[in-house]
C-alpha cells in the first residue's frame, strides 16, 4: 500500500501531527499498537505543568480534534470547564486527547492501523515501512512521533546501590501519586530518607510525593544547577519554559525550599 503521509505513534505528538496534516488537506496512514495516548495515559494523577487556557487554545487550534463539542458532551470534569489561569491533573488532558484521537481515526482521510513499525528504509522514491501485522507500507513522507521513556540507571550502579542497602525506585511510580499509593511505596518509605537525582519537574514532583504521601523524614534533591529554576511568565514567552517548575509543583517547591 502507498500513502502520502505515514505517522508512527498515537501519543500527544502523533495526535496533533495527524490533526495538523488534515488541516492541510493531507491523507494519512496512522499506526500505533493501541491508540491509547501513549505513555501519557500512565500519568493521569500527575498535576500538569501547563496552564489550562494554553492547553485549551492548543486543542482549539485544530478543528479536526473536535475539542469543543466533545468537551461539551462530557458529563464529568473536563479541561474546558477548568479555571483558565490554573493547572489541572493530566487526566483532563488525556481525556481530551482520547476524544481527539477517536475523532481522527474516524476521519475519511485517515487510515488507522493497529500495529508497529519494525523497519524503515528510505530511497529516492520515499520510504518503505515494514509493519507488524500489516506488512509493507510505502509513503512519500514519514513522521516519527514515538515519544520517549525514562532512562534507567545502569545495572552495575543499581547492583552497587542494592549491595549498600539502597533500593532504586521506579520513575513512573514515584512521580505518579496514584501509583505511589497503590504500589504500597508510601507505606514502605514512611519515616525514611530519600535521594532524588534531578531537580526539574519530575524530580520535585517525586520529592513532593515522598513528603506528602509517604511522610519521608528527609528528601535530598540533587540537580545539575546550584538552584531550582522556576518558569517565569514574560509578555511574549515563558523563560525556562522547558526546565523551570510550574503549577502545583512550583508552588509546593517554593514553600518547601523556604522552610
């Protein structure tokens, strides 16, 4: 089969990529193993670090996501009904992304394929993608929207720490309040001391969970810089937008660091 655009991945980036292509009149083949918003679906209880009004504007900028009508049809909490100047849990963004993904998959210009790409080769005539289970696809253009995953420490380092009686905790567990409690980690860490390597959003989120949910006796945060950075609102941009703390985590960090 041949297509003009092949989009690999149906997380947030893939969803917005397909919606952007449709706005330009493109026909798209879209492939993902599950079409369940990627890794983001694991972090529903995590507080967002982007203001609600900015998230809503992003969704509204692409009509094919059908943000307004689908938000209006939701019986429970929705991103469109939040305080524009505040932040909310990521679950509301996940819900909006799922709605948008469903709308895109049903669009006549989108062929949604449940599967994965295991080989991609290019030549003068475009790209050849070997997919499972659908076989070969040929496309003039390819967008890889495959996301990222937390980098694991080396087995050697993990073994050395374990030998010293220091367990290495899972990133997704310590940053996600719901997983933190469901896994029993809060109970196991109560009254203990925790070291967090990384002083950006995930690191301070882990520290907050350790203090609030587990009652850790002490949390030490080790970052590359001498001080924690906070995002700063400017007239035309956000200083430290990608590295500075925002929202609930920023508010907690300011209070905790003053103590």
